[in-house]
C-alpha cells in the first residue's frame, strides 16, 4: 500500500511537471531525480548532479532558484526520464 501511494505521488509529480515547468518546488524535482536516477553523485555545491546510464545529454544537473526549480532544468529532467523509460522498454 505504501509503495502504491509513493508511486502515485511520483506519477502525479511527472504529470504536473509536464503541464507546467514554472513554479515547481525544488524539493519535488529532487524527489523525482532521486526516484529515477538514485542519490546524487555531487551534492556539496550549489549544483546537484545525478548520474545517468548514458553519456552526454540530457544530463541531470540541477540548481536551486529560491525555493523553486529552474524551468529549463525541469524540462531537462523530463527529457531524461523519457529517455530512461524508452531505454527500459527496449530491454
């Protein structure tokens, strides 16, 4: 039951970000990245970097802008999630 609730929250976050990229909480973007890409490989600076299973773009390098995520970084994360889902369908 808890896993189902968590999964529906993740799906809700993705749906929200697909509708609008502006006004997204930075903590929500981090939760999404943690779920899809694991813990960040660099978290000691103003940038938080996540490892992706492919070289190059889309990279996951996010930076807080107040309490909100930067809209272009939300778009990058959505592109990376889509690429990850396509790769997982092929395997």
